[in-house]
C-alpha cells in the first residue's frame, strides 16, 4: 500500500493533544508530515512539557496511523515543546478557550460544608433569570451534588452530532445547562479515582460536550486545593474565581488558603471576591433579630485583609437547605429576602467580571451590565 500525506493528516484529525479540545491538525500541533515509501515522519509541537504528555502524544499518533492508514508503517514522531507555553509569563492565564463561551467563573472553598455548591447553584440560576446563557460544570468529582440540586438526578446527557463528531448534550433545567460526573455513576457508587483519571473525566465533560453559546460557565470546584483545581486551571482560561466561606475562624483559615491558591504566580487567576454564607440566623418570630451563630462578619473582614472584593452575605435559613434538597434552588423563589441576597451577590460578580474583562468590546460590557441591571429593576417592580 502506498502511503500519502493526506491520509495521514486525515487520521491525525481524530486525536488531540492532551489538555486541548481541538484535534491535532486543526490546533496546529502537527507542524509537518513527510512520507518516504512506508516511512512516515510526523513533527508535532505541544505546550505541555511533561514526559507523560509527550509519551501519550507519540503513542496516540502511532496507534491512529497504524489503525487508519497502514498497519506496517514505520513511524517516527518528533515532539517539540513550545517554549512560550513551557514558560508562561506571570500575567498569563493558562488553558484553551472553548469557542462560544465568553466567561468562566470558578467557585471554590477552602473546606467542605460551607455551602459552596449551594452558592454555585443559586449563582447559576440567578444569572439565567437575568437573561444570560449559563452553563454549570460540576467539577466536584468525589461529591457531585448538582444533579440533586437541579432535580435532574435521573437524567442522562444525550449524544448529539456536531460537525460530524459525537458530543454530549448537557442536561438543562431552570435555564442552566449542566454536566456532572453524577450523571455517569450510581447513587451509591463511590468515585475512587486518582488525580489523572479524575482530570481525564473532567476534560471529557469540558471538551467533548456541546455547550453552545454561553455568556457564563460556572464551575463548582471540589473543596480544598489540589489536583482537580490545577487540572481545571490548566485546561481552561478562567475569567475569575469566587471563594465561599462561613464566618468562623476554622473556615476562614482555609478560605485564606483558597484565595492564596488562585493568587499564586504560576496560577494567577483573578479573585472576583468572597461570599459569606450562613452569616447570621433570624428566627421567624423575631424578624428584627440577628444571631451570629458562626461569628460576625468574618468573611467580610477576610476580604478586607486580603484586599479582594466582598460580594455579599447569605443568612442561615432553613428554606435554602430545603430548596437544594428538593431540586429547586432557593433563588427561584420570587419576592423573598433570599432571592434578594443572591441577586445582590450575582450583580456584584457580574460587575467584577466586567472590570476584569477590560479588553471586552464596549458593546459586550454594556450588554452584561444592562442585562443584570434590567433584571434587578424588573424584580423590584414585582
């Protein structure tokens, strides 16, 4: 069988460089292909300098050419690391943009149990109520809760054909598109994965999904700081991060570490601000009283110490927990103090995003602020 360059390039279109969404040819990773009889030389440039990425790239190229073109082809793969990608500048945010997604916001917490997922779910539905196109990626691999919070625990993402490729269609409810590892596991099944396997699953949900046009993608990160956080920030150009904490010192100490993680020179993701959850408790029979069960203004003071914006506070209210348990986020309840709290936080997040995106075309910046502002006015009139 006579080999030709076109067949080889066509085969290479079926694989991608680790951590990238586009195929090797489309992304420009394949810089040259030469054919000498049954010998093939493929020159590839990648941005990931690790030995694991280089080896994986080489193996996939050998495998696809042997499968699709010629089983006995003699293949030599020359892999070069892009020096600019290997040594990012201090101001560079790593990751490949996903076409159609304008802003990506990561919601994090230093520790578990502070209501990070609750804040994420309500932030997403509030943005959708404001008229934005919103997607939510549940990246909490070991404790996915979004399918329950959005009342879609029994749903499954369907396959859809996009430009000849099979993609996952996110599940949608309340105007929010959603993907979670919870859709692919049994309710009683524990996810016992090492970091690389978890990162691979996340990359599939990010790059093998048809998100379409989104104004905002919200990512619910796992608690703490670790492999998943690094994988997300290496895979995607995060616009900014929101850190959630409760007011007590134990939670604040971990929230401080969460902010520090995003501010690391090698990561350098802007912190849009801090949200204080479970800020105070007000009994129904004493509507004018506030009881600071976990401490007063702890997250607000933390934001001042760290010189990051304070986005708002959420009271300790039973209906927020109940709403999450039944799959209807509390921000869906109209004309309530809870809805107002989440609207204030969401408007502040949008404002910080606009400030962050100084390079946005003026029309886009105006569109974002106008959509948020109009929604607030509309809700006040109800």
